[in-house]
C-alpha cells in the first residue's frame, strides 16, 4: 500500500474552516510597527508634560 501524501498548504489557505499556520506574518509585523509608533507618541507626550508641567495645568483647567 502506498501512503497517500496530503497536498501542501500555502500560507493563508483554508482547511476545514481553519487557516494554515504562519499566514499573517507580514500583517503581524505591520501591527507591531503601528503599536511601536503609538507607544513612542505616548512616551513623547509624557516627556513633554514632564518638561512643561504648566501645560498639564492649563489643559486640566479647560
């Protein structure tokens, strides 16, 4: 009896409603870069408010 080989899946192909592993590597990288930018902007804002505490007071009085 010969063993029947199953066809290889390409990244992102569906089998029984499930995606093959390793399908979203580039999308995950884009998401990670986006989150890094958000964290950078947050830290930059925190640093500015540490340097200029009067800005924080003006904003909280609005």
